[in-house]
C-alpha cells in the first residue's frame, strides 16, 4: 500500500484490509456467482477482476429482474378486483 493511501486511511479512521482478506472475499463472491461457480469449480482459477466484473453484471441483472417483476406485479394488481388485490398486498407485506 502506498504511503499516501496509508496516511489517508489513518486520517479517516478507515480500517485496513489484508490481501488475504481480499482474496477470501473474492473467493466467497466466486462461490456465490452461478456462472463462475459452476463453470470453473474444477480449475478454481479465475482472476479477481473477472469475479468482480461478473459480480457487477450479476447484480445489474438481478436489479433488472426485480424491476421487471415489480412491473408485472403492478399490472397484475391493477387487473385484479380489489379484494384479491388486497389479499395479494397483505401477503407481500
């Protein structure tokens, strides 16, 4: 770590993280990602940058899926009578 970064961390009170901790976190992300977790279990070698890129892509896709499902649910609730819509809303809360 550069002395500039070290000084900045000390001044802001930010905690430092070791390279081993970063590697462990990247490994945990690797295991969580369906694409990387399944395709590379045998080799186990994927760069940290690839894991981070895939994590960002996966999160973007999940956000899009949530938005799409929310929109579908809104349309469903609009087309359903008020008693059924109230029941669905109560189940979701």
